[in-house]
C-alpha cells in the first residue's frame, strides 16, 4: 500500500541478495536479515506482522529457528483467528492452541529448525497438512536488507548465538476466559460443519494474502482482488 501510494519501486525499500554458491551456512553482511524461500511459500512475508514479531520476541526466536512446517502452523492459526473468528492473533491466544518443542541432536538443540510447533490435544485444532518439499528448507535461505532508514522488514537482528534453552517455552495460559470458550466453541462448530486444516491453508492461498505479513486489516475484511492486503490482483482458478 505504501509503495503504491508513493510510487516507490519495491527494490528501493528492501534489497535482496542470494548467497554465494559455495556458502554452506548464512554469512550475512551488516544490516542483513536471513529469510527462507520455503517460509514465504507457507505464508511468511515482509514486513512481518505485529503478531509474528511478537511471537519471535516472546520466545527469543529468529526465522532460522522455525522449520517450514512450523511456519505452516503459524499461518493456519492466523487464518483461523482472522478469517473465521474475526479477531487479531496474539501470542497468548496462540499458546492456548499450540506449544513449542525443541528438536535436538545428541542432546543439543539444533541451530536451524530447533523450534517445532505442536497442537495441544485438548484444544482440538485441525491438523495442518505438511509439504514433503520441506525436507531441504534450510537450503532456501537468502538475505534481505532495508534500503532506507525506514524498517520494511520488522525482523530481529540476525544473531549467530545458539538458541537459549527454551526461553518462555513453558508459557501455557491456563486461564479459560469467556473469549477462549467462545473461540473453542466456534472451532468445534466449524469442525462439525467440515472445517479441516487444509481449508485454513486454502483460505489464505485463494485470497492471495500472506498471513504472517503486515497488512492493512484482518483477513475477514478482504474486499476483493484490488484489496491492498493481497500480494496479487490475479485470481486463482478453483482447481
């Protein structure tokens, strides 16, 4: 929306750089952030949404700590909360449905993809379909950098420091308030009507929006193909 209003080409806001072919792990230059093509294919976008940034900050995470399937779960959650419930997502609300689990090798948390997302059984969130192509998601990284003094990325600064031992990962808001009761009740009713995890994915794919990208409004307010939340004005065929 900002780009259209000021007629500023995208390249003047954020620059992108592919890593050298012989690079085996990220070596970002000053001011660069590391992002993944596999994440963008699953609903990640720039600038990241206030929810996505709050999620990263609360759990002391960076994009490389989240595997491709974890991003799929985050996008499905936002799709459900914004598109079917009509409220803004929050870390506390997310934690009533999901939790983080570390991925380890020889007892040590792995650097890339060390934080996996699982659904809490009692919450009954629909199973989100996983894509087999996620097996080599780590190899899809590239670099982005703000081209101006204005932050159009909204990511924490890249750090090589090993992920701390599950900071805030025990966060479990047990308070079952009236809002949560209404959300769970609505979820149960939608599942009885046939709602699946695939529906939550198709909801954002068909609307041409990225759930984890900063947008002018919630998904439930999308008005059509000219809506500024969309990444493209082109409609997708139903098949």
